[in-house]
């Protein structure tokens, strides 16, 4: 079995009086795509934001490569090798495509490495190369998602956190984005993928966790979850 990259232990995160995470534990092993699925408000985004340091947990551990990173500031967590592709993309609309990608690499000083990573990003996303001088805000939703993914990869992460990459995109663009995710994983990146599109996420993932109101209620091989009657009824729209 591959070594564990990320391990959450009894993680609690609050928004003031609201307990959004009520003690979640999960792990992601090297090379995996792990899907985190669940209804609106289950706490999926909160989980990713807590891992990436956008939110501080009230309690619990976040072990990354056997080090507890819970509560570290976000830029230190990026430096340790975790990049977050947030819900709603959050690209910088008034910066150019190229500047957006530069922001992803802001922690790195080496110019040559930067240029070669930029070239690799443009090779993976030719549309971003074409549009490199255009403002981020003028891109289509799918292109913005590619930019958000490209920007996250510019930090050379070991672990990629992706929050609803398919949200609001046309079906044909959704399949393209999922293809890109599969390819990124095939080339060696470990991915924790949050999706409301549970069928697509579980079809792509190796394993999955199901969240309900701040707790993990199920976890299994992705194939098994796709066949699980409870999952099928609640999350795959089957009676
Ligand atoms: N900034 C906030 N302030 C207060 N409560 C919040 C805030 N953000 C989220 N919450 C609450 O925390 C809970 C978890 O929200 P979260 O956004 O993590 O869910 P989610 O699973 O990502 O949902 P969605 O599928 O809609 O993206 C919800 O009850 C939500 O209302
Ligand atoms: Mg969310």
C-alpha cells in the first residue's frame, strides 16, 4: 500500500457558533484521487479550507507527510506542498492569464524553473497560452477553471485540493475538466476532490468519503460507493 500523504484526525472547524466540521477523520495516500462528496452545506469546502489554512481548526490534527500542519498560515501550507483550487475558481479577474499563473508560483524564486513550469502549463492548456495576455475575468467558465488548476500546479504541489471543479460548467466542458483531472493524476499528482457531481467524482476516484452535516458517514472504494444503495439513492439520484 502507498504511503499516507494526508491524514485528518478528529478535525473540528467552526464559524462562530456554527460547527461546520464536527470531527472528521480521513486519509489520502500518495497517488490517489480521493473524492469527498455530500449535499449542500455538508462541510466539504470547510474541510478543504481548513486543510489549506484558509480557516483554522478548533480541534484536531492535519498530518501532511507526518507533520501536523493544523493552524499554520496558508502560505506556509502552500510551501509544504498543498495547493487549493477553490470553489468558484477565484482567479484574479483584473490580472492577465500569465500574471495569474505567476501568482501561483509566488513562493518560488528560481526563474528558470518558473519558465519551464509555465511552458508545461501552456502545453497542458494551449488555450491559456493563446490567451496569456488577456485579463482573467474575460475567460469563459471552463477556461477560468483551467486557469485555476494551472495556477495551483505552478506551486508544484504534492497534493491538490479541488473544490467543485465542474460547478456551473456546460456538460461538454465538465467532461474536459474531468479528463484533465485524470491526466494530472496519471502524471503523479495526488488529489482530494470535492464534488456535488458524485457520479463523475466517484467514477474518477480511487476511494471516496461521504459527508453529512459536518461528519463523515461512509467511506469505501469508489467502485463500491457507486454500487452502494444508500449512496445511489441520496447522491446519485436513483430511487
Ligand atoms: N462564512 C461562513 N459563515 C458561517 N457559516 C458558514 C460559512 N461558510 C459556510 N458556513 C456553514 O458551514 C456549513 C458547511 O458549509 P460548506 O460551505 O463547507 O459546505 P459544502 O459541503 O461545501 O456545501 P456546498 O456543496 O454548498 O458547497 C454550512 O452549514 C454553511 O452554512
Ligand atoms: Mg462547497
